[in-house]
């Protein structure tokens, strides 16, 4: 049996992480873990997590790390038992989360994780986000989310580049072409 493949999708809001994770999950056997989807579902359900997260998500801010780390630990453990790979979409989002994940991967003896960085220029991102029309995609949250990405998430590009795990993909093209590019990179690197 092939070893499960583990991927982190990194990139600004609107870069296509969710779409690409879905395409790959449909085509290969991955579990797709999207912290954005988990939080939006919790908010819609008015669950305890949702009630704590809403304030931050509505403002385009990151939710506190403490709301996500136990949940990520539990999911990765369950998926490991199931023996399949995963795509982490939207986590880690800051350097503390990245350190937490490093420790967790060590604890679970998972190595060889690759980071797919979807690179898309800012003008295109704003256009895509405003077209998408999600509840947290109005003009003020969009610009705050891009700012939060630049300040807190983009340092992870260097963090993963330094450890030779970063695979950069031009995300400024059609979804089909991006999927094909990711698949050929994976064939080469995993
Ligand atoms: P996304 O769907 O990935 O764009 O996430 C939507 C919103 O959920 C973000 O703007 C944050 O408010 C929150 N969120 C998602 N992932 C994280 C994370 N790893 N850490 C903190 N907040 C997050």
C-alpha cells in the first residue's frame, strides 16, 4: 500500500485553496480539513465553538489558536487511524500554529509533509473574494483578511521554504490547470 500523502495548502484568501483541495480530494484519496468550513458550520449551528468564533470570523480576524488546536489534533489522529492522507486547508495561519503543527507531526511520527503555496496577485484576490459573495466577503472584511494574511500568515512561506518543503504553484490561472500543476508536482516530489 502507498504511504498516505500529507499536504498543507498555503496561500491568501481567494487563492483557490478550498477549490483545489476539493478537486484533489475527489480525484485522490485525501481527507480535506478546512478550518474555515469547520468554523462556518459551527457558527451556522450556534455550537459552543461557533459562538466563540463568530466575533472574529465576522471581522476577518483570526480566531484564537486555542479554539482550533485540540480539534486539529483530534482530526489528524482519527485520519491517521483510518490510514489515509490529508490536506490541511487554512491551517496553520500563523507561526504559533505552525509550531504547534510541527510538534503534533512529530508526536504522530508523520514526516514528508509538503506545503503547496498558491501564489495569486492581490488585484485578482480582491476581485475573486468580492465575486464569491460569502458572508465574510464584504469589502471591509476582505481587505482586513488580506492584511491579516500579509501580517500573520505570509511569514509561513519562509518558514516552510527554509525547511525545503514548499512547492510554489501559480494560482493565477484556471482551476483545472492549477489542479494539473499540483498533481504533477506531487508526482515528482512525493
Ligand atoms: P477561510 O475559509 O480559510 O478563509 O477562513 C475563514 C475565517 O475563519 C478566517 O477569516 C478566520 O476568521 C477563520 N479561520 C480559519 N482558519 C483559521 C485558523 N487556522 N486560525 C484562525 N482563524 C481561522
